[in-house]
C-alpha cells in the first residue's frame, strides 16, 4: 500500500500534470475554458479527498475507544459531508449528480453524508442569475422572456444539478414550467467528463485492482444526452405513449407526464405544463392532500416495474424531486413524473433475462439465480450480484420463506450492508466492469426507488409487484417464441403459482407486521425492487 503522504504528493502532481495535458489538447477556441477548468476541478477534487482522509486519520487515533470514538467518527462524517457538498457546489454539473445519488444510498453510507446531500442537492442547488436566463432564452428563441410570455417569474421555484425551473404564463393564459439550463454548463461539462476520465485513470494507476472505467464511460455517454433538452422532450413523449398504451396495466390517468410545448423547446430550454403536487417523500404534504403513502408506494412500484419489464424503456433518475403526487379532479391519486433526461432503453433479450432473474430471486430459486446472473456475465460473482440487487446475503436470498426478500430499515441491516460492501469492494469493482451496461443505470434506479419506499414507510410488498411484472414479461416472451395453446396454458399455470406464492408472502408479512417484526410508518420497511 502506498503511504498516505506519498499518495497526496502523487495525486497533486498527477492532477495538475494530467489536467494541463488534457486541457492543452483542446481543439477549438470554444473549448479554451478547459485550459483552467480541468486543472481547477482536479485540484479541488484532490484537496477534498486529502483533507477528508487526513481528518479521519487525525481524529480517530487507535487510542480513542467507545463513546468518544463514536462521537469523533460522527464529527468526521459531518465535516466530510460538508466538504463533499462544497465540492459539488464549486464544480457543479456531474458533481451535483453524484451528490444526488449519494443522497439515495442510506443503506450503504453514513447518514451524515446522505442527509447533507438530500437536504441540499435534490432541488436546492445554486441558481443561475436572471440575466443569464434572459440571455439564454433570447439566444435560443430570439425574444426575451417578457416578450415570449405574458408573465415570467424571475425567481426559480427549483434549481437542480443541470437546470432551474421558472413559472410562466403564456399569452393564452396557460401556466407553464420553463426549465432553463444553467449558464456555462455545456462548456464545463466537457471539463467534467475529462476530469472523471483522468481521476479514473489515476485510481487505476495507484490501485491496479480497482477499475472504475465503467463510471467514466457512463458519464461520457449520458451527460451529453441529459444536456440536450430536445432529447429529454422525446423521452417524455415516449414514456407517455408507453404508459397510455393497451400494454400498460396501470389505470389510465394514474400516471401523468407533463405536456411538452415543443415550439418552446430548444437544446437548453424546455417548456412544459406546470404541475402542482407534493414530493413523494413529503409526508406532511401528502397527508394534507389526503394521499395514502401505501397506495402511493404501490403506484410508484407498478410504474417503474412496467417501464423495466414491459416496455424496456426506463426513467433512470427517480429521486424524490422528480416524483410528485397529487389528486386529480375526481380525487384519484396521480403520480407525476418529471425530468426525463436520463433514460435507458433495453433490448427484449435483456429485459426477459432480467425478468427471469427477478422471478428466480422472488422464489429463492438458487439454480435460476445462478443461471440468469451468469447470463449477464456475473460469472462466479453471482452471489454478490444477487446481494447488490436485494441487499441480502446468499443464504437469505435462497431462503424458501415467503418474505425472504423483505428488508427492514434498521440500523443493524444498514450496518450489515455497509460492512458487506466494504468487504467486497474489489469484487464489486470487477463485477461493475463486466456486467451489461444497462444494469448500471438500473442499479441507480433501484437505489432511488428504495430511498423513496423507505421514506414513505409503507408496508408494501414492492417485490410482489415485481414478481407479477416479471411473470407477464416471461409469458409474453413464451407466446412470441412458441405461440399456441400450450404456451397459453403454461402462462396460466405460472400465473396461478405466482399468485399462490404471493398469497403466502402477504400472509407472512401481515403476521410479521402484527408482531412488530416489520416496522410501520415510523420505522419504515424497504423492499427490493
């Protein structure tokens, strides 16, 4: 292991050297900002990492024991979280996106990091000035906001990693939400991509066993798409068509995609209908609207399971700020999906393989889990693969009890997940390199949905909903490959067995709940999705 002091010198020298090299290779005058953006970002990265490592080392000497050590550790976590938040605010862009994902990882990371990111990075990021907003709208549409709209609120109602949202009213009286990309983000995004690439190379050089090239590949592939709001508008329209098609099993009107006004859409500006609603994790707001958290958790689960297993077209950024809940004019619960910039479309072959894997997980079918996991290139790491998906050990995953996938949101389970991840860091790194790329964003989607489900604290068997969606997907595959009465009969038999298993599972969870083995709203219960 390279000594910490040597690591710091290597990281500092490497970051500056590689940063200057990368910036010096820019090919146009428009990219000249990279000459200082990349080295500056790398310097901030190195300083944050070095200061945090030093803080933990100096604050936690071996002599510190018991309650004093625990108190000191929490202090390190709090200071580290503030440094990370400061880094995200300073560098912006992809750093804020990473911070938003950290906000969903309460099952893996110390709560100080999770709560700090959750409180500041979901929809309360630093906003661009109104002068920048005016300039961008004029550049893209040839008119100022005051000319383009009857009313335009200069103060944004929300600001996230890539854009901020302003309320407007058009000349026909329609209330609109205008999403405006942060000024300079396109230029800095090139620096973000190069910075991530350099950092990944540095980590691999210092620690050859750890390969995070998948992270660099994902950033290079997805960030340009997220910065193109025309692409986002297309995702939103496709999602609307899917969820209103005859193939959808969700009642019409239960999920709403805001209407896009394409005449007021550019690569940096997205105009849509304004939607009033409460965040799905705002329990007080939900209560005021008369919304049942259990019903909402069920609807969220049904929606995303359909995206994955029925349509293979998945919204991959379902954190709390992108999911609103409200009631329609008939008093019916309605889920509103926002921010359609990050999607993953998966092939039918992958979708059916993933459905087979989850069906095997629900039934605790060890042979089936191994078969489908290895088909996804997990190889000998199929047990670790199942643990990442379910937050369960292999013995628990293959347990034949009906509620074997239920994950209680307790400190004990959180500590188990954290220690398990720490003990298998190298294997996880290897696994993430070898598995199909679509799984990486599906992992992110699962993390976001777990965080939402936990906050709702509803005793909802979302993995039961997953099982039904998987069963439908596999029956559909069988009908396509082998049409006829035999396939139909097999589908009916599978459906019957699935419902019987679900009945047993619901009975087991109900009994456990009555015995206070599964906490209610205050304790929260997580179910793998």
